[in-house]
C-alpha cells in the first residue's frame, strides 16, 4: 500500500540499501527541478525527497536556507509545487517524500494539505519541527493517505525512540550529527553507535535512514556498513545544482547519484 | 493560568522542535521545576535582583504628564532604572543562575534591540560565565550602541544576515547554534516565546514587575484601573499582567503598528495576525496566505517580531487582555511628551505603552489610576528618534 514500504521490500530482495536524494523544488527554477529529478531517477536514486521552502528553516544549514530563499523569491507557491509534482509523476513512479516545516501544513489545514499532496503524487512527509507530542492532528490527517517520517537524534532516549518508531511509517530518519543540514563534521563514532542502537530497538520493523552532513560516496559506504537501511543526501545535491549549467545538469546529477548508489549495493 | 498543562495555554504554546533539542528542553523543564521553588535558589536570585539589578524599582506618579492630559493619574513602573536599562535583567539573572545550577558552560542568546543581549552579557559576567549573542544585521546598525556595550562586556556578537536580518532571524540562528552544540550550551531566550517551558519560565521571572506593582499600589491605597505595557514577544507585559490577572484591572498590551496596520509595515501580531507555528510554539503570527512568515517593521527594534508569546494569544482569544497598537508617529510623539514633561527618556518600545496611556488617561476620570510599565530607558534610541524627526519635518 505504501510506495515507500514497497520500495524497501524490493531493495531488500535485491540485497540493496536505499539512496534517498533531496532537492529543493524551485531551486533555482522549475526547469532545473524537473531535470534534476530525471537525473536522480536515471542515476539510481530509490526515493526522492522534495523540499518545499519555508521562510524560517531552523533545522537547515546555510545551503538549504539559501535554496529556500531563492525558491521563495522565484515564486514557489504550494499550488506551483503540486503542479511540479504532477509533472514529475508523469515521468516516474519513484516514491516522493515532501520535506517542509509544520507551519506550511498547519496553515492550510493538515487534512487539506495532505489530501492535495497525495492527489499530486506525494507519498510521505518529513517535518523536522514536528515533535510527537504535537502530532495528533497531523497523524490523524495522514493516516491511510501518506507516510509520516519522524526524526530521531543520537541523543534521543531509548523509550522515546520506541514511541517515535510507533508513529513513524515509511522509514525512521536518524539525524546523524548534532547540527543542521549540510554540516561538515565528518563521521562520528556516536553516530555509528546510534545506528546500531536504533536498529536493535526497532527490530527491523521499520527501515532506518541516516541523514545530515552526508555528502560523499565514502560517507554513504560507512553508514551503510554500520547498518543503515538508507542514506539521505541533500545539501551536496543543492551545491551541485547551484554550480552546474542547465545543459549539463542531468548528466552531472546522474554521475553523482551513481557514485552514491554504488555504495548501497551489498 | 498557573503552570500550563502539556505546555499549552489553551490551544497555544506547545513544543514544536527538532528532535535533537528534546532532551535539552526536557532537562530545562526538569531543572526549572526543581529550582523555581527552591529556597536557596530564590534567595540567591533575590539577592542579585536587589543589590545587583536594583530592585524593587519605584512606582512613580507622573504628575506633570497626568495634569497635562487632565484625566486619569498615570503611574510609571520604572523598569528603565534597572541595571542595564531595561526589564530584561529580571529574566537573564534568573536563567543565568539556573544555567549555572545546571552546570552549563556556554550561554547563547538572541537579541533584537540589544537590551536582552546586554542583560545576558551582564548577568553572565556577574555569575562568571561567558555569553555569545546573535543579533540581526539590521539591528546591529540601528542599535549599535548596544553592540559596543556587549563587546565591552566581553560578549561575542554574531550579526545575522539571513531573512529580514532582525530578531526573528537572530532566534533562528540561535536555535541552529543550540542544535549544533546542544550538549554544552544553554539557550537563554529573552522573551516569553519559544517552546515550552520558556514562555512560562520567562513569565515567572518577569512577574516580579507585577508583584511589586501590586504591593506598591496597595501601599498608596490604590488599585490600578488599567495596566498598560508594550508587547513584542511580550515578556514585560506578561510579567506586569500575570500577578494581577485575577484582579478587575483593565489590561492593555500595545503592539507596534509601525506605519499603520493597513500598510503591512508593522509588527502588530495580535491585532493583525493569524494562528501558526514558529520558533517552537503555536501562536498568532504575521504570515502570508501560504504560511510563510512575513517581514515586519517597527521603529523599535525590540518589537520588530512576527510572533508573540503564546500566553498573550490565549488572553487575546479569552478577551482577558486587550491588544491595541501604536504607530511610529504616535510613539515618537509619546517619547517626546514623556521626555519633556517628566524628564524621563523612554525606550521606543516602552513609548508604545506611553502612547496608549496618553489616550486612556485623556478619557479617564481623575480618580482613576493607570499603571504603565516603562520597560526600558531610551538612551539607545535618541539617534533613531533624531533621524525620524529629520525625515518627518516636525517641530
């Protein structure tokens, strides 16, 4: 029923882990988004995370902050976002996860937003400022319509991890390091320990994806080796999109994606 | 409302935060609940409030101003006389002391007008800690005197260049720092905003204002008919109102109407905003149809914020507190009137409350009394006012 769940099952059968690639919709424009998605699909990404910009992205580092600002300035509205998603859906049935902040959904109404998103072709949501304590209405609106991916952190207690795992569907998003997206700290021992711990606690009931600060094939390799079911790469893609001219964008995205995906084959 | 259940004031408040901050917020609440009624903690805080910050502050009968207006009597709660020049020190001493008990080594804060930054730097210096402060780039220019003060006090000031380059963006950046350094760092928030327990904790530390007003009015055998305070995030206002919330006094919070509520160039969140989620809380916000936070304007940097404390949102909806607004022009007039009649230079933030008090006093009876919280002094603002007057040819 869930495209994301099916994808993880399919990968397991093929003895692979998942590469989840993030891009900010409308950065730097609609055309680049469509092209980048083509590149991601051809390069072998398993799931695509589409960012919808928010004016105050507190969990994001400067790369995604800047992309949000540019996208908003270019006029990325919710209706525009959904129309882009529909265009993407005509080309691919890859699972699409929408990442944005709580206020965007709250303001429109959780039910209304989620049903419109679903109609456009969105399969799940990631809201980095949505804590489980405040999630009742959101969960109710998403139930049966979209997956709700919650985040955990290396400092999340075991009892809390279990509570969060219970309301998460699709996958569980482990924030690799203390910091915002795009942070450069290198691979930490505490992250590797956290991956093992979460895997043990969740007993394979839900896949565990690791994100924040992952930018190279080597990063991917190490996190997969530590037991992650998926890795999420975001800011590195935005940097690539920013510096690549439109006519070379698809091929550049393909080759970068291939280099990351290779590390998820066991 | 004494202590909000689940961190909610009615439907407002809560904790909408990245998961990384959850353990820090839980640790904070646990320690706050442990220390808030602890005798030693209270004694230590009272000591600093008294001999370091200069409490209690006087309640001054503004005779000249009241007589000039010919109506109700205006009393000024002189928070401007506190060390540092604003009510902010009530909260920073409380939180810095708490941070010390929690054995936190590093303190970060955001600041708008710079008053909270200065008060944080002072409290930290007094308690032997180091502070680092985020301040919107625009605010570092228009409140540069306070940047110098923080610098002198040994506090690092980081200008923030993102978004509207004001208080909202300084808070974003402080939260990002906190996420990154969560294990070592205490975030000393300056207003009654943010995720639970900040709104209630800041309110409690600021309630010393209302508690003193209560006993000072009693001493002169009066009960306030009206209480007036300015509202940005709303910490001096909630500190003024909360201890008297069960009384019959009329309460008015005054927001920044900037160039007018219709101009879009204002910061009047409660007067013109809609419900939403920002900075960890559900509250009224200034936002567009899509839920994007809009840029605000006010002549006073301290009120230039698109959100407001969740308890104010609650009292707006329950109608216990009225929320009015004052335009930049009215504020400058009030600033000059108080300066000239009483020889008191108010902060532009506080001048919003004065502007409202002028209106209320004119309509009031001589037997009535109005208490206005003069949240800060205006030395920091004289240049801004001078520039304003130059731009708007006045007497």
